[in-house]
C-alpha cells in the first residue's frame, strides 16, 4: 500500500468547525434550492470523511480521492 504522506506530516488534531446549515426550505427558486442542497451535502460528506480519516489512520492510502480531500482540508485549515 502506497502512503501519500508520512506520519510526521500528519497533524495530531484537526480543528473541524461545524458546517453552517442552510435553510434550504426558505429558498424559493428551485435552481437555487438545488444548489444549496448540493452544497450542504458536499460539506457534510467532506466533514464526515475528515472525521473518519482522523479516527481510522489505517485507511490512509486506500482510496486516492479520500486522501486528496483529507489533504486539501488540512492544508486550507
């Protein structure tokens, strides 16, 4: 299994902020509502992926897209 990062570069604790909830039901425009729903879903999935990768370090290197998202979130924090 190829690892994308070394244990030395991984941070011990990541500070995850809760994702702002968008009042999707308050949006009247159907296209804007769909975009808001998709954005909220993407943010929830990214946050869940980061939590999973933090809890299960053995998953590192299993899926390249998951590693990419994990690295991207870490570097923007």
